[in-house]
C-alpha cells in the first residue's frame, strides 16, 4: 500500500467519528489536508459525533460564563427591598440568550425619585435605570434562585419559605410604597375629631390564602394590630 493509499484509508475509516486533529496525527498530515481529502471523498461527520461536539462547545461556553459571573452578596436591607418589590411592582425575566433571570420594573416619571432611591440602595447588585423608565438588574444566578421561589410555575406567588426572611422594616416600606396607600377615615365626637388610619395594600395577583398568610405575617412581625391591613383579593382559586 502506497503512502497516499494509506492516508486515504485512515481518513475514510475515521473521519465520521474522530476529531480531525487525531486523524491528522494518525495519518501524519495537517488538519487542512484531512478536511480537503474528506471533501474530495464526500465524507461527513456522523450525527452522534456532531451531537457530542455541540455538547462540548455548550459546556465550554457555560463554564466560561460561570467563571465570568461576579458573586453577589446582598445585605439584609437589600434583600428586604427586593422581596418587597417582587411582591409589588417588580418581576423577574430572562432574555432569549440569557442563562439567568434579571430583575425588571417599569415606573412612571412621577415615581422616578422613589425608583432612584431603590437603584441607589441596590447599585452594588448591578441595578440601573434606563432611559425608558425601567429599573433593571443584570442577569445573575441570584435572580434565577429567586425566580424558583417567586415564580415556581411561571406565576408570581408569595413564597412561604422566604416569608420568614421578610422581617426588616424596609420590606414593609417597599411593599407599601409599591402597592399601598393610606386611607384616613374620620369620626366626630362632641369634643374631638377621631382619625382612623388604614393601610391598603393592593395585592390583586395573589390568592385569598396567600393574602391571609401575608396579612398575618405583617401583623405579627411588625406589630400592626392597631392598623387594619386590607387586601384586594384576586379572583383565581386558592
């Protein structure tokens, strides 16, 4: 067998399932010559080889991405603001090319000062405000972890497992500023005017049972027995 015949045989027998670099080593030729001979002989890589190759590339890309991710260590205050926001106006979304979720919140111009306060408090976590009046974070494993708690089936819930962490006053302040209002009712007596403050939190997207759980948690945690918490219940079943 001549050298040319030997090289052709090596390429033909191995091209479908072997890396071109290894074929080149076996035949003592360059990778470019391997490709040229394969093209000349009409050879193709088989599906199993291509699937494995794609999986290796995918794993390498994921490893590269993981190494570039900056660890985030939110403080109790920052988590409290995020929790209150996620029960209020905030959401978590993922772009078509993103591996992880990111925080997102839209606001009107009259609410800018409040959102700028949020952005300042959460700036170390990558929160920023866009020209289109959105408060965004960057995609990160932290928000993917929160997504699993707050959107287990793609629908926002009040996560019971995280409720015990929602004890900082900033949680209640953020929830109130996002979705609450203060209503004052008055009653006149012969000697005085009595005012009754009521905090109303409009949590329409949650079920009756979820709202009762949140109301009980807030009353017990923040000692709000003197202030009634009224929730607007969603019509979906509990």
